[in-house]
């Protein structure tokens, strides 16, 4: 038994009042001597023993009433059984991101990790987890150190981005309910934490940071593209001195030229090389950097041209004013950045599956009048690789997800009371939020109405409102991808369409959804299943070629202090406390034991009144 507001239990001390009254006002019958009892009339005399029993019952009812009243205000609930294991454990969390690919860093990482394993008490189980943008268990918790040591000795450094939040959360999952210590072996790269990062870490888990030094500087291929028939590579320097190097260009692995270059301290320079009319193939550029990270010394791009993503907006009647702001947003930017058209629900139901084959993204801004055939058409479209954007609004039925993708999408939309809210990314490095560099101008958007989103088990919450409820939910459906937005995009429930952030948000969200059909050609490591290393890879059923590169967040070797890292961990502990409080409130609200306490209180008072009259 636990209590949501345990301070109210102090009120149970009021139970001392009836006890005190009982003790200090006990009635004692005087003894009267009669000389001639035979002259008294026979009358029934109440047994004093039974009277004392009834008085004690009356006292117990009064005490119980005071205790039940205090308990009702304290909001009791039955906590789920989750007894922590007594045996503490240690988990070694090893950073294998691109920022650990500098000269000699792998050897230092192994040495620090092995030292941490050897320092653990002999009876303490040890696990090893590696992390970059996601975490992987390479040695599960075990009393046998041989597996952990062997896993560390076989470590390799990848090319993913550093994300501390997900790694610490995964480490906490491995420890389960037991207390323990997490030893983080990392270079403390600043970009591992950003303004939008949130997470939780149980207070029973302590964190020990063991830092691996970063290089003094780094050269990175920050961008690669084509301009006026030339390949253009951008070299970014994080050295405090000028660096003389050279950049080599290649197509499909065959070198086409090398250009010498001098990069000034902490600056960037564009390096150009003519392509000689080549318009297809996998373009790559590489820079020589013997002191910095090896993972970002090359960058890749696909020369093959592609058509602009095709977007079909579904509204109630198909009128332009129902999709006005979305239409205007997609008309901004380079020519033919998007191919956009709108259709009403009745006309949509007349389409065939082949008619949607050329559509990259279907955006639902209105669902009134969508019949069963139209719903089946949408479900089939998404499962076969289409991108779907579902928005809320006055023209969208909150039951649209259950009606259209029942059993496939497990997230739900439900009406809720209107309230003023703000908007913030949950992961600012998600592709939808990359242009904003954190919260940015998104925090200026004011939402007057929204729906209550509930994320399914396999769904990801990528943005939240200021009250902590989900605002943007992502879910993978078959070969397709679904984004569910908790408000509208037509300036009815919010002022988003008139904010500067609206256009880049819409562009990035639709490009991200279109990438489910692999219309995009540029990804970061980890964005696609095949892209665990930088390079040109083939993906999907069509074996389309795409470029996979290192996330630019990994370029800068600037490091946090150990104290700053620990301060971020403290915030994770505070987040765990907040989440635990919210979970307790949800349990209490579902159980409503306070109502039972009040019911028992009323019954007790009725019984007390009846018994008190008999004793009166």
C-alpha cells in the first residue's frame, strides 16, 4: 500500500482524541450498601462486562473513522510489486560512436573498460553495453567476467552519433529492479546531450564517468554535392591551426581527381572538381586527416536524379481552402520541390491501388465521409511502403486511426478539453527537426486545441506538448511510415501555419515520410537498416542506391567536463522521480481506493451512531 499524498496521514493523529476522551471520562458506578435488599423490586441489571465491550467497539469505530478520513485524503493505492534485488550489479557502458575513431582511442577505450571490469567486487555481476545513437548489449549480466572481458577485447568503433540518453536508458533496463552502478567510458562529446534531450534514470542507479581524451582537433567532410557540373566538397576544420591537406574525388570507387587545399584554423573551405558531364553513379570525396577522427574523413552522394516527392492531401470535400496553408508551404522553395494535389473523401474512395503507386505521401487533413473502401485503400497503401501523415482538426474524426489502420497502427487519438499548450521536440536530432537545431522557433507555436494521443507499444514519441503529452507520434507499419500530429495544419486549432517554423517543419516531415519509399538519397548512419557505415548502399525491394554519411553532430571534438555530465545525469534522476509520481497518480486514479475508504467511513459512522444511542 502506498499513498499519493502521505502528509495527510498526519491527520490520523486525531484518532488520539476519542482515545483520550475514553480514558479520562470512563464512568465508574458507585457502590451503595443496602441494609434490606429484600424490600427492593426485582429489576434486570446490565452486565458491566458487556457494557465495557460495547464501549470499546464504539471507541474502535470512532478511531477507525478518523484514520479512514486521513487515508482518504492521502489517496491510497496498491503499488505494483517490483521488489528490487538485493545483489547490486555493475554495467560498463562504452561509447563506440564516430568521435572515438581518432588515432589510438580504441586502445584507450579498451584499457579503461577492462580496468572498470577488474575493479568490480568478485561477487558482483557485470554487463557490457556499447552505444552510439542506439545501445547494444554485447555481454549480458553475469558473474563470469570472461565473457565481459572477451567482448571488450573485440570492440570496434562505429560511425554513429553519440546519444547518452538512449544509452543510459538501455543500461537501466539491463539492471532491472536491482541497485547498481553504471560506468560510462566515453570522450564526453558535447553533442551527446542537447537542449531537447530528456530521459530517466532510477535513483538506485549511480553513474561513474571515465573519460577518454579527445584529439586536439579534427578535419571533417561536412558536405558533398554538385553545382554547375562540378563536385563540391566542404571541408570543416576544428583545429586551432591552419592545416594543409588534399581532397580526393571518386565515382563508384574510381578516383577522378585530387585537389590540394589549405584549411584555415576553425573554418571551412569548399573544394571543387569538374565531373566532366557525369550524371550518374556514387560520388565520394575523402580528406587526409592523420590527427582527427577517421569516420568523418569521407562523404558520399548519389548523382542519379529523382523526381520531387508527390504529396496527396485528403480533405473532407477537396476544396483548396481546406488545405490552403499546407499547399502554400509546399509551394515555397526550389522549383518542383514537391508535387502536390488535393482530393476529397468521396473521390478518394473511387481510386485504385495503382493510382496511389506514384504517391509518396498521403496527408489526411479531413476524414469526414471516408467510406470503408477508402479506409482499406489507405491501409494497403501504407503497408506497401507509403508515407502517411494524420493530423487532428475539426474535419478529422478522432477514431480515424482505429477505423483505417485497426490492428496495424496501435496509437490512438481521442478528444480532450481545450487548453493552451506549447510544442517541443523530444529528440531534436530526429530528421523532422534537424533544421531547427534544438527547440528553436518551435517553442513559439501556441496550440489552443489538440487531441489526446496515446502512443502504441512500438510507436515513438518525437515531440510533446508543454504538459508532457504526446504531440507527434511515429509508427512503422509494414514497409511504410506513419506520423500522427495532435493538432491541425490549417490555422484552426493553433497559430503554427503563420509561424516561421511551419514551412521547414512541413518540408522535413513530408520528406521523412517520402523516404519510406526511398525517394530521399541522403541519410545518416543508422537511419536505414543497411547504413551502419558511411558509403553508398542499396536499400529496399527496388535496390535503390542511397548515400549514408556521418551525422555532423560528431564532427566537433569539444568535450564536456565530468561535472557537466553528472549534472545531466542528475536531471535524469529528477525525470525518473517525476515519471514515478505520474505513474503513481495514474495507478491511484484507476484504483480509487479513497472512495472505498470514504464508504467504510460512512458505514462506520452509521454503526457508531446506532451503538451510541444504545449506550446513551
